[in-house]
C-alpha cells in the first residue's frame, strides 16, 4: 500500500480503476494559483505578464481581452 517514499497511502478509487490502463491521474489535477499566491502578488505577476504580452505583440492583448 505504501510506496518507497510515501508518507500516506497512495491507493484510491482513481488509481484502482484507471491504474490498470497505465493512466497517472496526478498531472490532471489543476493547481489553484490563487491559493498559492497572495492576491497582491498574483496581481503583480498578472500585470507583468500582460506587459510582456504587449511588448511582444500589441494586438495579442486586444485578442486576450476579447476572449476573456
């Protein structure tokens, strides 16, 4: 039940049902970045990414704005 470096049991329903197919479901789990960063840090990083996008191509920011 415990792997070589596991501190908790690693078997669960996903692993039991999909493990036989060779599917590793852990990469499918989405990380919620807002829980990893404080809101002010996220805003700063997001503004910086928008500025980089604008520096690369002015029209891409407008396209991003249309989509979201």
